[in-house]
């Protein structure tokens, strides 16, 4: 019977029995449940609509018509207004004639029905002529509409890509189509990523997606309270024990607020590091040396003690824990401290002091000890800037864990957004404030997805987001190229008499272009050697000696230095050499002002830390002409900075605000928070228990609020260095 039996009693209804996973009533058959059926990374479990991503792309009307104040004739419909879009312009003219649409009226003034027809199309046939070189064609077809047209062109592009065919000249490239697309939650799976069949399986009344939406602490409580029948409990016991143990490790390292479905690309470096640390705690190894690079990144002061206790637990098991850290509490908790210096870059590289934290504090040569002991400090400003009526107000913010909050960002102030880890700081600033202001100022990106309203943006004319993403992923990218300084230096060398006599132009001095570069290494300065089953190796080019250029190019010198010598200079050295050049000096001065005077101009971008990359981005913006109405947004700018560097950064940010700009920083460092004019504190806890503004005002106001941040901020304001 192939696994299906129907029994027909003499009296009563037929009885259906099967050894398959199927419903006897409707006949729906499911495949045998395997672990892969619960993974959104496999075809067996992924939602077929969104391919396991949880959201889908759609063509956004706000991006297709980025500026509703202009007319159709002036290019209101962006994808149909490209230089080679003559066909679509003629099609649009014919549609305007047929449906009596004024092509010279602003888009926002057109009737609702006219905009609907233009965007979504109609079944009515439209006759229009198209000029093709020497001939004129008359076409008759239904009016497709802009959005269906873009969707069809996207499918055609994907089909040609799969079939290996070339892209047609009239096709938009994938990156061009992406300009007009936004993401929205998948309607079939509701963002759960899994198939409906997989979501129908529940344990304790919850399916897998619902379970993963819980925080680590909530899931630990759910597992502990799970009551299963005797037979199922016996099967699940070892699995539940392992799950509970791993959840306990996450809670122990201060990640109890993270939901289990949190995307890894949204985690900070410190959170990723602590996840790996939780894994190591569970391994129970002995005799291991653990090396951690700034594990306190993204961690609130309240959670520092928990992290330090975890590190002490690893030590007490018989392991060695080596931590690279700037956090004062972590340094004080160490058994032995090695202080490097005395400066940075070529001015450093020496052991200035070593010993217990108390010994470091007493050592007069140690800059770190000076800040730990209170001899040195970052002082509180003598006066706070007062708030004005100008402010950006975000109403009803609901991104991630935000609970419909209304946040006021007074303009012209230094604003710090604080709160315990996972309280919603990035959700408020990065996922809400930035997209809203970016849409209003640049007319790019989708707005209004997670807010009810935004006001006060008209007082801003520029927005600068400065994060810690790498400035480049190849050795060819360096500080000189990123800040556009290298182009000015190459132009300087091209104007030298020796260059003119030889016919050298600026391109001759680029290591990315044939002619002036060393062709043996193609301007890399290194030779890449593939090692098959071992990591690839890089050796210095024997032809150019790592200098990237050929002999003829290096013969041209300015003040005794070749173009390769300039790339080997530190920022401070280059400033002394090129100070007389009005276009070059501001860039070098900005780099020095953010504390990057020690990095070399040709240093590979891949060797820069996140903090250095962030300060380099800030320097690039500082070198540009200031508008006085710019919004600067920085996400934890003190990451990787010493106390002295933090002091210099605070002074720099205060200068930006003195020029009339607004600076918003997401920060845990109390030395920065106490120097702000306005503080927005989120909480009260992380994850689902956060997402609310628990205090707002001056640092003194927040210090008296009784919040977690307020208690530590009060100590910072009363500390010895601020008296």
C-alpha cells in the first residue's frame, strides 16, 4: 500500500492510517524532520520567498521620486531620467498626453490618480513614437508603469547573469537598481526566515523563531522552566543541559541582553570578543594563554566588574590572561601592568613602566599612571552651552527595542547618548536619527520606517557619519589616498622642473598606474606568493626594494625626497616639509590635530585600527570647508584611545561645536560624557528591558537621576581631577 492504508468499517466512517508525516484529514505531507529543516541557511529550512533573509527588496516610491518638488520634465522620476533614457522620456511624454498630466507641474502637485498610473501602470494601450537613429518607430502597448518596469528589468538582469549572457546596453546595472530599492519584512515568514512547516514545530508552545527572539537571559529562564512529558524529557535532558550551560556563559560575560537572532554584523567588536570568551569559559581548559584586545569595548561601567570577574576566573583555573586595554577599571584589576610609550608610532615602542597598578601610578614616567593616580585628568568644561529653540526631534522611534520614544537633539551642542549595553543607543542614533536626517538633507535612503515624525532637520545642511569601518581592504589604500592628499602631492611633483623636462604628469607618480610604478610588483612593493595549503606569503619586491616605483620616477626629488620618501614620512614630518602648500597643509594639520601625527602617509589601510580609521575619517572632514550647520555623528570614538588621546579628541569635538555645528556621540567613556553639553541616557536595562529614555539633560542633571549611567557619572564629576 506504499505506506497508506484505509480501513472501511461496516458501520462508521473510513479510517486512514499512514507511516508518513502527513495529515489524514487534508492529505498534506511533510518531509521527515531533520536539523537542516530548522536552519535558514539551507534550502530545507529557508523561507522560499526571502531565501532565509527575513526581508525582501522592493522598489521604493520615495527613492524612485527622490525630489517631489520638481516636475516630470525636470527628471522627477529618477530611473527614467538618465542620459541614455530617451525611450522612457518619450514613453512618459505619451503617457502625459493620453492621461492629461502636466509634465511641467511639480510631482507632488499631480493628482493622486495620475501618480498611481505613472508609477504602477495601466492595461490601457498607449501609442507613441520612438526616434531610432534615422528611423521613427510607432509602438502600441499597455503602459507598464515605472515600478513594474524596474521589477521586470531586475528579473531580466538576474536571468542574463544566471545564463552567463552579457548585459544589454539599455539595462541598468545591479548597483544602479539598488539605488531605488529598500528592504521590508518578508510577508510570508514575517521575518522569521524559516518555512511555514518548520515554524509549525513548537517546544513548550514556542517555535524556533520565537525562541530566538528572546534574550540570552530570557531564554535561560525559559529552558529552566520548560516542563516536558516524561518520555520527551528523557530525550531532551542532555540537550537542554548543554543549552542552559552555553546560555549561562553568555550571561556571565555580560551579554544577557542580546537576542539569540541578533545579526553578527550589528555586534560591536567587544561583543564579538566576549562571545568568543564565553566559548572559552565553557571549554574548561588549563594552561592556556588567552590574549584579548580591548574586551571592554562597547561595555557599560556597570558590566565591567562582571567582565573582570570572568577574566579572573580564567586566571584562577591556571591560565594566563593577557589583555590590551585602556579602561582604567580593567587596568586596576590586573595583577601586572606593562605600560608602553612614551609616544605613539616611531616615538613609542618602549616599555615605560611595569609592575602592579599601584607601582604604575607612582612611576612619574608613566602617562598612564598619571591618569590612574589623578595627577593628570580630563577636566570638566568651565561652562556648559545652553540649549536653544533649534532642535531635531524624533517622535515615536520604534527601531529594534525602542518603545516609541521621543528624543530631542538640541542643535549647536555637544550631545552624548549613553546607556547600558543593549539599551538602544545605536537604534536611536544609527538606525533612526541618521536615516531620517540623511533622507531630509541628501534625499537618499528610506525615511519614516521606524518613526512617527521628524522635525527641525531644515536647520542642518550637511551630515557626517564617522564610524570605525575600515578605510580600505587592500594594501593600495592608505591615509594619503583616503584623505585625497596623495593626489595633491602627485600634482606637486608633476610641477617640478625635472618632471616637466622629462614629460612626467601626475599619473606618473601613482603606484596604481603603469609608467611610473615598479612593474615587477605592480606598485604593491610586495610580491604575493601562493602557498597552496598554507597561508599566502608576502615578500619585499627585490626590484624596487618595497618602494613601489621604478628607478626613473624615484630620480625626481622635492627638497631631497622622492615620492616614495614622502609616503614613508609620518604625518608630523610631512607637515614640516609641506607646510607652505595651502591645499596640502590643512589635510596634514587635521590629521595631526586628531592625534595621528605618528602614522605614515603610505601605511597600509589594513594595518590601521578601528579607532585610527575613525579619526582619519574625522580628519578628512575637518580638512573640508566648514558650513557651521553640520551634524557630526560618532559611534564610540574613544575605542582604542589612551587617556591622553581622549583628552585631545574632546578638545577637537568642542572646537567643532564652537563653530556652530552639532556633535552627537554614542559613548560609554565617562571622560567624554562629563564634557558634553547634553546627555540622553537610555535604559533602564538592555534588550527588551531597555529602549526608553530614562534621563535627559546636562551631565549634572543625569548624575542626579539615579540611573546606572547617572551613578557612575556622579562619581566621575566628583573625582579628584575635576575639583
